[in-house]
């Protein structure tokens, strides 16, 4: 296995979604390739952090207020453009 194929399979490797043969090939490659080994370690760390992340709870009516605000913004043609380039 080369580095390109290893990198393409990192996520499946971390999630244990590879076949036994592919997993063996990945492990063999990681045994001698320090760069890919480092990338797998970084991806594992990132995956671990993401799994620990909790979605913040929103208050009652948040979705309704957000939908109303988005509708207001949609009805203002090019408002972001005018604000960005407005001359005082």
C-alpha cells in the first residue's frame, strides 16, 4: 500500500470499516511510514475530540425566531452587499 491509498482510507481505518486484508495492509504501511502514522494519530485525536463535543441546547422558540430572522433577511435584497460597500 502506498501513502495515497493509505490517506484515502484513514477514515474507514479509524472507524474500523475496512476489510481484514485492507486493515492488515494499512497496519503494515503504518509500521514503516512515519508520516502516515502521524496522520492517522492526528485523525484519531480529532475524531475523539469530535465525539466528545456536545451540541449546545437552544431555548424554546429558537427555531421559530431563527426562521423569522432568516425570512426577514431574505426579503432584504442584497442587504449584506449594501452594508459591506456603504459609504457614510
